[in-house]
C-alpha cells in the first residue's frame, strides 16, 4: 500500500487510520531518514489506539510504554537508532510484552523482525530529502509505503491508497 501525506498533520491523521488496523500482538517496523515523520506517525497511531500520555520520541530512553485509556492494546514505542546489534534489542525484553501490545520500532529494519512471526514495515520517504537544521520538520510531503509479512496480517482492511490529508 502506498500513501502520500501532505505534511505532519496528515501523517498524524494517517497514523490514526492505521491504528484501526492494528491489534495486540502486532509488530510494526518504521524506516525512514531523520525528520521523515516516524514519531509523528506513531503519535497518530497512539491517538487512534487511545493510549494515555504524550507519544514522544524515545530516542534517548530507547523505549516508551503507553497504557490504553480504555479497552485496547498497550503501545510500546522503541527507537533502535542507537542500538548496534540484535542482542542489544533483545536485552530490552520486548518479546515479553508483544502479545498485549502494538510494538512499534523506529529504525528497526534488520534488527526487530525476530520479535514476531510477521510484521508491517512502514517506509517513510521525504521526496525532497532530509530536513535541514532549523527547518520545520512538520512541513513537506511524505511518501508512506506499507508492506506486511506473515499470516497475521492477511485480510486486514488498510485505508485506501493515495493522497492523505489531515483528518481524512
């Protein structure tokens, strides 16, 4: 599936739409350069899942866990950028919580796939490149491509492909 998000607000809206597809036990791996909108997408997913607390980048603490406000899965949000090896990711003991949560790993490609039998890979690209220092990261179009692997993802109803705008 392929989507085009006009800006950061559209990325959050797309994340909310993705949340309707996700369920406990899902592993989502996010790929994209600095400032691509990975955390922005997760903020939308968190809003769509109805989790407590602000979803912020876990860059320096590696992993954040958000409890559901009502019925629904937990959200485990991981930033694997600073992790050099699979064993470092394994030491976070994420597989202990994957059954009750939606686990999203930024920079997880090539590191997190072993956490589940299948996963969704969401690749985010900014056609005009990485953000420059001082540039507003919320501005600019993104191309979002979703690829799924594993039986658990069969038959899921993803949002219609195409252009995505805020509150779509």
